[in-house]
């Protein structure tokens, strides 16, 4: 705002709406004062009311609409004859005035064609770097890849580079920390992205390079930056299948027919008396009665086993809540001792163990996918299922993360786990 009068107040202001732009407002100095500037042969008092960085989101002509500004001016009123003493006796009055903020048009050039597939709209000048926590680890240990993007440009609009982990890894949502400073010359700063994954099996794995492409305003060309590719060695056991081969074949099997008239001579010949018949003999009746007796015994044994299994399953189901709370009590001790690793481990055992006992499914066979199906089959709400799975994921993430946010604190996870066990106990009958 340029003025040659004193401004005593600005009651209201309607600034333009910047349609078609992403707007990043620049913080103004709270102690800002009027500054004198020379313009068109006259001196003016100037004051910055609003300052923004505009990032066009489309090409073509973009219209910036007009705005309005209500100000109160302090204007001198002189009713006396001109003399050298007039300035001592001048009076002032306040005059309200409306200023129009003029509209404007901006011509936005389109970006060149032929952008790489990894380009997602980044414009400016950037640098890319990455580190990995370890390339040798054990199954079920976490691996972290940290990617840092720094430079000048539309940092807030950047999309995170995609890290392609092997399919056998459990992958978690990346943690993003952005430090950006907006100034009249543009936006500068950095974005740090932390990718967390957990390998479930042993083996050698490859994590390919991640691509980050931006349009360089200096060279007016697309540039692609790459993170290093990582080779990871994971220690762990895997099922091994024993293959037994044998080239031994007995002579009786190999010498069955030589030509068409020579056969192996049978040596296990048995002779019986002339009038010795099988029908009606003791062996005949044993052959009829014995299978029936074996069948009856088998039915009795199977029924007994079924009753015992039912009783075991019933006992296991009834004690699920008690066992889970016992584990949570152990987790509470670790929480009070600030033993983060053992706390999260015991809490996860409590949650997985409860479902295993309650649904009669071995822990080794439980996955996040079949847990969802089983809980839906037992009439659990989707909200309860989502909270259960989120709590498990939060435990795994917090267990390996060096910095834990407030909603992933030991106390928060503990309370959520207690509530979950209670809700599941009321749901699964």
C-alpha cells in the first residue's frame, strides 16, 4: 500500500482469491513499520499488507481477481489563515476510504513434453541423498531407508520417491519431516522421508534405485536423480525339503520278463492239504469279524478324542482373556521401566495370543488378512478390526523407530490394547 497520508486503521480487507494457484503465504514481520519510497516524482509511505508465493497448477491464462481494502486516513484540517504558526493549531479528522486492489492476468507456460514417468510435478533445483540402516540383518528385524530431498522450488507439493521393497517384506507408511522456509525469492528447505520395512524370511534381497525427477528452471530440462540400489542379506531359517533318491531296484522287479518266454522263478511256494478249504474255516470267520471289531474300536477312540479336543478348545477359549491380561500386566511392568523393546514385544504377544486362543487358530497361521476375515465372521465391526490391525502396526513401527510420536507412546499403546481386548471379549462369543 502506497499513501501520502497517515493511516490510522484498516477495518477490513478482502484480498484476491488466487484460483489455479497453490498459495504459500510469507510470514510478515510483526514489528513492521511504514517505509518511505520515492515513486513517480513523489515520496510515499509504503506498507506490506500481504505477501504470497504462487505456484500455478495449470498452463494458460490465469486471472487474479480484484480485491478491496477499507482504510481510515488521518487527514489534516486547517481553518486558520496561513502563518508560520499554522502547523501548531492544525486539527485532524479521520476519513474512511475504500481502495480497490487491481486484478491481474498471468500467462503460464506449459512444461515441455517428454517428461519421464517418474516426474510428478517437481519444479526448481534439487539434490537427492539416501542412507540405509543396515545391509545385514536378521528376519523380523527392521530396516530403515532415509531419503533426503533438498533445494529450492515447490517443496510442499513434492511426492515421495517410491522405494520398491521385496514382496516378502512388511512395509509401513513412510514418516515424512519437512523443513521449509518461504521468502520473497522463493521456497527453500528439505524433506526427509523415512521408509520402514521388516523382512519376514531369510535370503538375499535387492532394493532397486528410487527415481526423483524434476524440471530444472535453470537449464529448462528434466533431470532425474537416483538413490543407490541396496543389496540386503537377511539371516533366517527357511523350510528345507529333503529329496531322497534311490537307484536300487530288486532283481525280482528288474527281471520280470526277458524276451517273451523267460520269467523270474518264484521261490516262495506254499503247499496245502488236498481237502483244506478257506470257506468256513477259523481264518474265514476271523477275516469277517476282525474288521468289524477294529471299526468299533476306531469309532470309540475317535469319539473320545473329539470330546477331549472339544474340552481343550473350550478351555483355551475361556482362558484367552485371562492369558491376554496376564501378558499385558507383564507389558505394564516394562512400560514403567521404560523398556520399550520388551514392552512392544509383550503387547504384540498379548494381542496375537488372544486371537489365537479365542479363534482356535495357531499363532503361526495368523496373518493380518485372515484376521480380518475371521473377525468379520464373528460379527466384529470394521472399526474394531481396523483399530486392532492399526495397533499391531503401530507396535511394530514404534518398536524399531528411534523417535516415537505422542500417539505411539507406551501409555497410549497400553490403553488401546486394554480397550481392544475388552471390546473383542464382548464381541467374540
